[in-house]
């Protein structure tokens, strides 16, 4: 799918509603093929984003794991290091 979509499960602190909304927005943009809907499609676009965000929140809340939560800063540092090596 899209390289920019980041995993949101099993982090300490947990994913915020804003992060989930942003992921849903990115998903809807990808599906619709547009970053900004026309005035005519704004309501459908917003409904899709809110529906997907609600489903994503439900999914994240229901998932279980035996692994300890990952540290956000540590994961971000690893991603920056991989990016630096890739684009250096």
C-alpha cells in the first residue's frame, strides 16, 4: 500500500485519536485518489474518514499481544537511521 502508513499498535503511549484520524485520512485519500475532495464529495469523504477512524480505534483496542509495548522514540530513531543510510 503506502509507505507512509505507520503501525499504531503496541506502543507506549498508545496511539492517539489524532494519529488514528490521520491514518484514516491518508487511507481515504489513497482510495479516492485525491487529497482534497470537491465540495460535492466533502460529506462522503468526511464520513468515510470518521468511519474508518472508528473501525481502526476498535481494532487497536481489541488487539492483544504478549510482546512488551514498543517505545515511540526508539522506533523513530531506528527509522531515521534507516532513512539516513538509504538516502546518504
